[in-house]
């Protein structure tokens, strides 16, 4: 047993469990924690961002790109509120984050006396986007509660957790033996054998099986690939599921191909996905289609549509059990003919390639980015296009904000992804509006010598907002267009590299230079309004007021294509 302060216990527990980076900002309620972490460098690297939102999104990007726990520390009240957007995004994306939030002296907190940074019942307030939260009331609780938090962040459906630590308890001396403290062992949730047998029977008899792979497949790509090839089943990957199959795999399908296949499949196996999109196109499913769902979250598995079979378990052991139940032999000849699948992929590729200039710029990215690069796509038309069209080889090579659609997250998330993967290139695609949300984190990149590449699309507007408002009202409302700074001068003022391009060829040269550089580079792409990717999407992804652009026909604009065989 040793005597340590509560803050030192926190640092020791984090170090003992492999946490290598903590993202934060200094503040009086965190001083003892920062001192303890600083004393444990270099085993733990304390990264001080310029804003709590930036720190939290760095933790998010770190966790998304690595699968490891992202850790952030913030002061109470405004600090926690600033981090709330990232916590909500992590909640949406099933991302394991640990947020340690300071609190006033335990004798003053939640008394309504106006303690520094006081927000009434802050833990209750932020608890809606945290799956677990606790307040430390005694220094002896710190180690066991922190271990429980680490376990809960990963257990079942990964999501953010929060530990509130009053400043006086963080400074209190306590006897503890961190080496004797161990988190609960994570045990994979195994599937019910009866349900697996029933699902295996459906899949064995299927003539046109379809697998839908969501974010829950991130830790099971090899298993899903093996099952897909055993069944001859194409795999539609959701945005969070991209990389489950290498896009070079003939069975790999994106959302556009998947929605066509949905109308023809007789058995659909949905793995680790919220299944939100079928809510809008449920009526377009093939007659008699049978749906089998596998999800770790018992509350999610019944939403938003009912299934023939619902298996509450981890994806990896369930898929392995299904593989054994279905047999590992070659798929029967009557499953999807490979030429049909190749034809569908070609048609979708042709449709996507018709969107200019996104297709031209993304072709540069595809050609120039090295293998294993991580792409962080913000809410901008080029980002939407890259999310759909850029080849992804493995899970965690694409980071998005999921259904939150959080504008401006990409720069700090890219920095976090690079902290997690110092040997891999990281590229952020972001619009001019979103870039200015967290532009101050360029100072963090410079201070810590972390390199990312930013492709900044500048159309002097919140482009998607302008498009939607123009479709609805015939013009853009005030605030949708932007008076921007000189981005090159702004970036240069941080001591970083800046360039301006207007063509794909110029992007090629600028990107090559950025890849050779050792510092963060911002490549500004001057662009007019880009055509909308959503015009190619099925009804689940667009508003009722969607209008197709002249001369462009959606794959889903024809009932015969959507409902007929590909």
C-alpha cells in the first residue's frame, strides 16, 4: 500500500490500463490532476487543446481511429458544456470515451451558492449522452469507480462514461494499491444456440441472402468476410460499417448498391446496425423477406423495424456460430450471380463518377493517399462524397460524426486520430464554415508537432444549408453565406503550411507536398456550389422536397430498378 493523492490515483490507474494520451485544458478544478499526469510523462501524454470542444473531439478521433479508450478531462460547468457536443457525437457513434469532470469543493457543490463554474446537477444534465456516470464522494472510491468506468465504456455497446471528481477529494491523501486493482474482465456476449440454429437454417435456405454490416462489425471484419463468402452474400456496409469488407472485395457494397439489393433479398442478416434507413423504404423490401438481427444492445435490436429473429450478442462470436451452422462449403449456385453484383457496382460507380467536381478531387485523394491513411469527413459535399465513394480497406480508416452530423468536428478529430496513429497519414475534409468552429486547434497541432492534412473546401457558404434553403424558398437566408478570412494568411500565422488550389491537378501537387511535409498542412480548395450527392440516394436519405438536377437520374428514380433485379 502507498499513500497518494486522489489525483495521483487517477493517473496511476490510467497508466496501469494502457491510456497513453489525455486531452484537456487547464483549470483550477483540474490542477492536481494535471500535476499528477505531468509527473507520469512520457507514459501518459497530456495534450492541452485550445477549447474543451476541441479536446473532446480529439479524444473522440483518438478512440474512433484506434478502438481504444479516449480520455478527456474538463472543468465543471462551461468546460463540460463545451465538451457536450463531442460526447453527444460519441454517443451517436458508439465510441468509448471517459470524461473526467472536475467539480467544486464537495462541501460547496450543488448548493446553489454560486461556486466557481457551478451548473446545477451537471452530471444529471450530461447523463443523457453518457451510458454511466458517478460522483466520487470519498477518495477511497476513486480507484474502484475509475475501473468501473473503464469497463463500462467498452462493455456491451461502447459509449461515453463520466466520472465527477470534486477538487478537494482529488487533493486528499489516500492509501491504495493500484497494482491490486483490476477492471472487470470483458467477456464477449455469446449468442443463444437455439436462435443461432434457427438463423442458420434461414441462411442455408436463402436464395439471395444479404448482410448489412454496421459499426458493430468493426472488431469482426474477418468473421463477417468468411460468412459472406460462405453464403455468397453481398455485404452492404453502412457509413459506420465501412471497411468491414475491403472495397476491393467483389461482395463489398455501399449504401447505394445495398438499397437495390434490399429490394431483392429473401433473407437479410443485419449485424451491429441501428437499421434506421429501412424505416423509410421498408415497403420496398422483397415480398416475403426474412430479417435476422444481431446486436449487443437489447434496447436497440427492436428499433425501428421488427425482425424475424433477434439475437442479442456480440457480432464476432455470433457470426462464427452462424458460419459453423451454415457450413463452410462453397455457396450454392443459385445465390446472387457474381456478374449481377459486378454489374450493379459498375452502374453505381458510373452514377457517382458523374458528380463533378467531387469525383475529380476524390480521384486525387484515392490515387495519392498511402495505404492505411485515416480519412475524417466533416459535413460538406466533398466529405459526403468521400464517405460514399472513397475506397476503404479496413475498419477505422473512415471517421465521421454518424447520425449527429456534427459540423466542424473534423479538425480536432483528425488530430486525435493522428495522436492514436503517429505512423499513419490522417486527412480531414472540411468546409469553410465548419473549419472555423475549431480553427484554434491549429495552435495545438503546432505546439505538439502533430501533423494532419486538411482539405478545406471554400465556397463562402454553409453550402448544404444554402442548397436546402434555395430548394425550399428560392434563395438563401441571411447567415447561410459567409464572409471568410484569408485562410492562407490565417494558417500561416500559426506557423503551419497553407496552399490554395482551384483544380484537381493543383490538388495533386499540393497533396504531394503536404505528404512530404512534417507539419500540418491546410489545402484550400476554392469551389462553387457542388452538386448534391443526395440526389442519387434512395428516399430514406433525402427530404420529401428533393428535386433531381437536370440531366441526372437517380438509380432509385425508377421503380423497375429499385424493385427489380440488379
